C-alpha cells in the first residue's frame, strides 16, 4: 500500500434472511448498526438496497474492533436478525460525508466482492489482497465464532467495552442499571477481554506489506 494515509477499510454487509420480514424490523436492525458506527464520530455509514450497508473506516486497523462493535450492537438490539459482513482494505475515493453511494476505490471493490463470495453458512469474510498479512485474515473466522455466541446481555456489555468512551466498569454497569457483579459476569461470559490484545495489534498495523491490485 502506498502510505498509511491512503489505507482505508470498508465493511460491507447485509442482513441475513430479512427480505420477507416487515420493513420496520429491518429498519430497527439497520438503525442499530448505524448507531454503533456513529458513536465513533468519524465513520461514514450508508444504507443501501434496503438490507445492505457499508461503513468506511480510517485508520484501517480499527476494522476488527468496529466489526465486533456492530455485531454486538445488532445482537443487543434484539431484532432477531444477524448480519453478514466483509472487510476490504485499500484506497477510498469520491467519498461524500454521510453518503458512500458514489464512493469507489480498492477498499470498496474488495469488500463488496468478498461479501458476494461468502460461502453458505459463513457470515464474516475478508477480502484477499496482494500482501495482506495472514494474521489479519486468520482473526476473522474466530471473531465470527465469538460474536455468534453472545447473548443479548453479553452483547450489550461488549458494545460498551469496545466503545470509544473510556468509562469504568462501575460507570458502564450503572448505565445499564446493573450491579457491578452482574455486569462483570456478562463481561466474563462474552470472552471479549481475550480479544483486546488482538485488537491492539490490528490497530497498530499501518498496512505494511499490502499493495493495490
């Protein structure tokens, strides 16, 4: 990849088995995803084709944290819907704040192709790219497995732990109306603390080794 400033991540996703459901249920699911993206303040989120969505991320190393955050928010929203998602790294051009419909670049192309190529039964994917480190791709199936096991209560705690606001556990528990012990029990059951070192490694990656097609 040419330089750190040029490296972006795009996550493209769609809701699973939602086309026959009422519009308001799909709307609530997408709103949960959008709300999770908007807490970061600097992400671009766009909905498309009813049940599809995209988010543009920079710095790109936050992509795994954001993916886990979005999955947690959707589970916590209790809509009964899951989402597929695929991460692509590369360039992003023609980006309009708040609207990615005209955006293009290798990050968008790779992410969209990876979503289309997801095999049956898989909900998470990552786009192959020249020079993409193996350790980046290896985290994705594990993250999918972890997120699929969260209860609604665990997912709500995960969304807090991954939130950009640095609050104490007591403060997060109070926001949820839980005791410190109940909050900590949900945290332990979620397994998310085991992911924090991996997230730090991702966030320290500057795109080294990655090249454009």
